[in-house]
C-alpha cells in the first residue's frame, strides 16, 4: 500500500469530509502518489447545516479543526518548498460545489474517503455522476475503519450479526499492516498552491450563518493538536486502568477521543495501534478499550449491510412493539429530555448532554434503557435526540447503541434485560459525585438518600432543604411497575417466537 508510484495524473482534488487531518489520510496519500498537482477541499454542506440550530458545537468544532488542517497543509507545502498551499473551503451543496471546483481546477480525479452512511452514499453517487459527466474519475478509499464492508464475513459468507464472534474474527485477522499509517510527508511535494479564488482561508462561523458556543469553556480542543494531546494523556495516564475506571462517570476514566474519531482529526489506526500493542503486552485496560474501537467497526459494517436500521429495528419482529403515544408520551419524553424524571442519575446524565454535548458511555446505556423500558417510548425518539445533541454523533454507533438498549439490534442478550436506574446509580456513582455536579439542588442529601430521594426520610429532606415536587420532581414512573408494563409490552416478541 505504500509503494512508490508513477504520476499519470496531471491534477487531483482531495475532498475531506469526516477526516479533518493532513496525516495518515488514505485519500490524500493516494492522490499525492497519483498526481503532479493536488488540492484539498472541504465543503460546509448546506444540505446538512441548514437544518441545524444556529448554535451547534459540532459546527464550531469542525470550523476550528479546519483552521488546524489548513495550517497543517501549509506546513507540508513549505516543507517541500511550496508556498501558498492550504485548504479550499466552500459553503454549498457538494453535488454542485465539487464538480464545479474540479472543473475549474482541471483535475482528472477526485479522491475521498468512503462513508457508509446511506445519506452519504446517496450524496457520493450524485457527485460521482456529475463528475463522470465531465470526464472526471471519483476514487473512494477505506479510511474510517480498520475493516470495512466485506473484509470480515462469517464462514458462510454472511455479515456478522453478533459482536463477540465479530470481535474474535477481527482480532484474528489483525496484522501490523492494517494499522500502518499512510506516509503523507514524503509525497507532499505534489501539494499545489491555492488558486487565487480560494485564498480567503477558513470562513468565520458567522460567515456560514452560525454563532459561537460554549466549546472553549468545555476545553474541548479541536484539530489534530487537540486530539493528540488527549491521546497522549490517555495513553500515559489511564489506558491500563480503563477496564477498572470506564464505568464511573465521576472518574476521569474514558479517553474523551470520540469526537476526534468522529471528525477524523485523528485516524482509527493511530488509536488502535497503541491499544493493540499494549494489549499484547498484557494490559487488560488496553484490551477493553480496543474492544470499544472494534464495536465501532462492527456497527459500521452493520449499517453498510443492513441500511434499514436507520429507520427500522434490526430485528423486524421488534417493530411490532406498541410504544406509548399521544400527549402523555410526549410529556414523558419532554421530562426525559429536560432531566425531570425524578431519577437523579438519569436526570444528571441528561443535564450533562444538554450542557456539554457529551454523555458518559455508561450513562448512555442507563438513560436509553430508561426511555425504552421504563417510559415505554420508541427508541427512535431517543436516537434522534442524541443525534441532535451529541458532539460525537455518529449514525452507525448511535443507532447501534440505541438498538442495543432496546434489545432490537445486534444483541445476543434477551430482550428482558433492564437497567435499574437506582441500582446503577448506587453501583457507579455511590458517593453521588456526578449527581451532585449536575443536580446541585440535591447536593446536601446524604449519599444513601441521593439515589432515590423519594425514599429519603423527612428529616434528611428537611436538612438538605429539599421539597420533592418543588426543588426536585417526584418520579414520573415507578421502576418496578414500569418493568412489569415493559414485560407485557415486549410479550409480543415471545408470541412471535
């Protein structure tokens, strides 16, 4: 994959999407090897952006990461004696902008990294068609995942539908070759100076119709530099204890790299390589973290082979479940969204996502189970809410996680698995540090009363200055009663079998 190649093409264009870096970049590597002149472009896609609120952390993260990418390209150009190299940025519809730019630059090919999302596939098909009409080739490359599409199949030649066998096959197939970085630097002499019409740099947020967010206050550093700082911190300090700390939301246990992986400021290879190396050296923490990266590959291949999961349950019989509906269901959903369920761990988690765009992975499972199996609401409602609010929103992973929580997806566990929000709170936030951070009105309650305030003694409530129904809501459902309703609701699955 890294052999030298002749340069039969005069010029090529690299179209960045969810790969905002100038290192270890498959499409950029292949373009630089194939062409004498290479430009790089990013399009702020109005077909996505126009529907978003004008204050969106992800747009600001992308915009700031593009500033970093532009600087990386300029540095690469100067290292080969070429001034004026940089990133071309457009704001419009890719099906129009990419063919128009490719024609203006007289390129013979456009290179991009493949995207498995159905909407992205449809977008790329339209762009490919427009380019073909102009006699310009379109070359997609694998870059987002370690193993894509049909690289891992069962012995019967079918896609995996259960994670553990997929993981075993993934690890068996893995070799150092698959984690080698693409060496961009040695070929960077092909980077061409920006054309005169593209020398304005990366536009400000206001120029594309957006407003600043609280991204800076959250200390979520964008770009490759931000991602590398987090990766170094995680590998130096926490990766070997990840298996012990990852489930406790008040503990600095996770890597916090998901947003960088989502937008490709780092590559999947530079995350998987240190995890794999340390796993082979005996690190249980690294082994568990690598499993999380394998889950990501798994959900991407599920989305590729089963695109119906975007709208329907992976297991068709689950679409027979009768979810709550009407005004009562909408009121329950609003309470869940706003952190007003009366269950402190659930509410604290919802405040976390609303305030920061981040939610701890353990809490994602807790709140998703609560929505589906305590409130009886369709998992698609929660999936859409997460899609709107998560900084690291990834369709494959988000859809896979929600279908896992509702037991409608690729899950070997029985459908009657239910998370108890109180016992989860007692187990994973025993001292209430996370709850107190996001629900300060409950901070003075003793630890034992914090997880289920409705069971607190009148004396404890009075001492803490808490009046249920005034300072904090009563539970909107009782878990044990909701559990029985859920079992009845899911009984249709037993009948189907």
